[in-house]
């Protein structure tokens, strides 16, 4: 799960980055509207955690960018304790949820997961794809009710495919989704092939059909066809 945190209060930003990463999320940060706008425009995120009051403008402009690009990104607003107007304006602009400062980090994680699940999987706690069943919050995959052990990256990769069924995902988009900013430093995308090969083998060796299709020269897609 890839998250963009937009917050100009450095201590809070660092705390969120640390806790969300420890919770298994890939996190990027932006401390200004300009930086957040650029990242929202260029990259794909599962969720943006957004403080509206930024030093160079309103964070609501980030929501506008996501909407104009027609991105299916979840949005959680961070609002001051007594700032009801911020919450209402954010929700009216298209935010999915809000968290009032100060907040408990586990609550933020729960809100993010809930928003992403609603956006990608209609709020379901379990994802069914033919004989495959996935429980995202518990990082579990079953094939014909047999529990299959996945690495963290394999689990994230499977969820990315499940939320983009029948869509061709480029190697670049997969790398960026799984590794965030660090993907730009890769000399090649051979590591993606290795992860997909391992995920495919774990599924097919345990009785699943081979749903991961290679699209020559472009990337991969998950399809029942």
C-alpha cells in the first residue's frame, strides 16, 4: 500500500512516516503544496493523508489534481481539533474521511486501510478472485481454502493486481507502487520479474490457474481470460 503524507509540521510528519512504515506501508512525503501537487500529478498512490493548511496554499488543490487526473486515490484529511470547516470543506471536495489532530497513530492506520478497501474492493474485508481468497488486513492468501505463505512484497503485488484486474500494469508502475521513490534508482526491472515469477509459482503450485499474463514489452496483467 503506497501512501503520500502531506504535512508541514515536521515532528508530526516524521512520526507518521515512522509508524506507517512500521505498519507495512510504503510512504512518501510532501511538506508544501507545490511538492504535494507535483507528486499527486506524476505518481500513483493508494491514499493521500492531507493537511489542508500548508505554508504555500490550500491542500484542497491536491484533491483537485487527483480528480482532474481521474485517479482512484483515497483521501484522508488531517484537521485541527476545532476546525469543523476544514473537515466539511474537505469532504465536500471529495475526501473520503478525516482525522482530527491530535490522533492516535493506530487510528490513522485503520482509517487509511478502510478508505483504501472502500475504494478498491467496495469495503470488503476479503477479496475473492475465482479460487483465490485474500484477507488484506491479515496479509493472508488462500487457494481453494489452503493458506499460502507470501512475502510482504508478494502480498502487496497481489493486491495491486487485484485492484487493477484486466488492466495492463507497466513494469515502471509496478516498481513505483512497490518501492516508491526508490524505484527510480533501479538499473533494471529484473527484480519485478522475480517477484511475479515467485507469486505465480506459489499460486499455480497450489492449484490456482495462471492468471498473471505477461504483455510483451509492456508489463503484466491479472486476467481470468
